[in-house]
C-alpha cells in the first residue's frame, strides 16, 4: 500500500513538473513572439477621407498592429493628426495609415492663407521687404496697422524730382490680421523642416509677401491705395476684443484716416459706393458719405 502511494506521489510530481516545463515553454514562446511582433497602437483611417479635408477625431480609430508593419513616415497618435488636413490630390482610404506626406498642418498647405480667412473676409496680398516686415518679425496670426504714403508735386501729379515733392502720409485701417507670410520662393517664411537625421528644426527666411484678411469694403480702398502710392504695414498690438476697440479708436483719432480715405476716393475714376462707406461706418465719424 505504501509502495503504491509512493508511486502515485512520484507520478503527480512528474506530471506537475511536466506541466511546469510545458507552461514555461509556452510562456517563453508567447513572450518571444510578442517581443518579435512588438504590437504598437496606431491611428488608422475609419472611412475614406477626401483630399483637402480637415481631419477630426471621429475619422480615426486605433488598433494594435505589429511594429514592423508600421511605415516609418506614419503618424501613430491621434493627437498628431486631429486638426491637420489631407493634402490636395491625395485622399486616404479606409483602414489606411495616416502618412506624413499626405497629412499636413494648415500652415503647410499652399492655400493656408485662404483657409485662415473667417466668414466675410477676403485675402489682400501685399509685397514687403526687410523694412516693412519690421525686420522679419511679423508672423501669421499677428496684427498690423496699414498706413499710406505718397509723394506728390504741388498740383497732385507724381514727381521724380525730390525737391518739388510733398508728402502725404496717414492711416488706412488698423488691426488687420496677417494670415500668411511667404518668402521669395513662395515658401512659408516661418516653417519646420526635417534635417538629414530626421530631426525637425525651425527655418526662417526673409518675408516677401503678406496675405492680409480684410473685408470687401476695405478692399475697395486698399486696391486703389496700392496703385496711388505705398501701403506700409506697421506691427500692432494683438489685443482682446475690448482692447482692440480702444486701439481702433486711437488709430482713427491720430492717423488722419479720414484725410487719406477721402484722398483715395477723390483720385478714383469710379467712385466708392455709399453702401461701402456705410459698412465701414465712415458716414458718421468722417463725413465721407455726404460731401
């Protein structure tokens, strides 16, 4: 009886050891497989996304996929993607990766200046140089005050002889938003680029073209002013709504705005409509509606 119990005990121990060995081998194999596969959570496209579309969170789902199956130029996190745009000409199919060459931030798109316009705004392009760009310090999203400069002879004709010139200078419009800044090659003057090591660095080049967000009524004066003289952007404080109203009032009072706008209107062959001036509220403050 004792001999039978010893044999049974040996069998139980042997079975336990065998199970332990098998379990260890299984665990090791599972660990080895998981290590080799390296499952990584990655963001994928839920449904087809058309070109030039802003990407929202509901367009994305996440899934664990083998690490070696993820392209090196793929975004992996939703936070890296939401708010960016699919590039023009390149949509993304459902269940695909978000690739960096097909998904760009708004500022990286060629029409970033247009996308930044708000309802009721139009784009006004303005060439600048080192001086008028305030030493290349004005960046997209900041504000400028627009001034007008012209050199004229005594009877109003443009003159090249400086000894006979008189100066006309004053304000056009305050608190105008800059939506984009381009360099001479039409690249963003303030941008990020990847170096040979794949690291992102900030690049800054000389500004040559501003795109400004203006109203259609302001555009009526600005296009005329561009032909009559020089429009000068001056860096302005970025204020909240209350402070912005104070800045506008101060600009109107000290910049001779009414004189400049009246001059532009008098020099125009086709007069600026009354409804345009009413939109700018000049009738009450500057006596430009009725002469």
